[in-house]
């Protein structure tokens, strides 16, 4: 049995504007499902974190389901 191939990842850019004293490195990638991710490498930390920004809100609620966007956010 062979292992499945990993999904392709496209490198979008590494050339992001940042302050001169910022020691972190940044990379934007696009996953096979078209989701873009900003990767940040900080050599001075031993922690990892993740965040997600979804571009929807209460204006995306269906007429018959008010509050659904708020419910999903939790």
C-alpha cells in the first residue's frame, strides 16, 4: 500500500512589507481548496498558534435564520 500524495500547495509570496526590526519571516500559501494562509516564523518563540478569518457575518444570514452567523462564530 502506498501513502497518498500530499495536496499541492502553491507559494503565493514571501515579499511582504514589514518593519526593518521585525525578525519574523512571512509566507503566503494557497491550498488545493483555494484557501490562503499566512505562515509566520518567529525564531524567538517556542509557541505555536493559528487563527482563521472567515469573510462572512450577520449580513450573510438567511432571512428565516437570523443569528446563524453569530451562532457559528462560537
